[in-house]
């Protein structure tokens, strides 16, 4: 009797659920909060609406178009690898597949923002709420949308002692980056993969190297 929830179906389900949750949160924040508006949940958890052009947690390293194309290529590669991993005769551990699915879902979630949001939403500002607009009348063009972030966890908010060199008296916040559900999915997938499946990762990289050498010989 065939299993109903195969590794491939489990991966697809995880990707679907993460994408739905991620996009629902982003759209609610995008259309219901002003840019830079902050909602106090607890002293260590705020909803803060920001937008960024860069990578996870608001980092800006590469030009916007190049970064979006890099994300798309990465998603294509992870999708291909995940498909191969779930259809091989020698099955990988299910937990490893879950990690890959979380990475893929998070990457796709942020790609949707980059590719589509500039075309379908008006601009968010500190005094106007964004709203849906006809395609082509948004605040940007295809591939140039901004990623919506909202989760802020200042778990520790204090000041360095005055006697400390260089940073004495400066404010210290842990954890300061503002991120979204897709970022969290990627981070959880990557961290869990390295913590619990580092051996599997090593074996998979070695297989790729062996395959590459065989093709070149």
C-alpha cells in the first residue's frame, strides 16, 4: 500500500502552508499599517512595518535586480534538488527534506514581494496606507518590489556600561533585525539542517562533486 503523505507531498504541503501564512501576514501589514508604524505586543515583541530592497533581515548587499535574479536562480536550484531528493531510490531523512522545504518556501515568499508587489500595490508611506491597484499602476516595476518585514524582538534592550571601551554608554539591543515569516522559515531550515543534518549535507555535497568529476572525465 502506497503512503499517502510521501516526502514529496510533505515538502509541497510545507511550501504551500508557509507561503499562505507569509503572504497573508504581509498583505495584512501592507494594507493595514502605515510605513514605520509600530504596534506594541509585549516589551519584547513588536509589529513594526518596514520595507527593504535587500536580503533577509533587511540587509542590503547586492543591487536590487541582481538580488532578485539570484533569488530566482536559487529557488530553481533548490526546487530541482528537492524534487530529485524526494524521488531517488535511496531516501534521505524526512527531517532533512523538511529543512529544504522550509528554505524553499521562505525564498519563494520573498521573491513574490520582489517580483509582484511593485506592480500590484500603491506606495506605503508614514501617512497613507497601501492598497491594491491594477497591474502596472503600482509603486514600482516587475522585479523591483520591496520586501515587507514586520517582526521585531528586542528581547534585551539595555546600555553598555560606561567603563567599556569603544561602546561604553551605547544602546544595546538583542535581537534588533526586523524580519518576516519567510525569513524565519529560511533561517529555521538552514539552522536545523546544519545542527541535525550536517553529515547528510556533507554526503550530498560530496555526491555533487563526484558527479561533476565524472562528467568532466
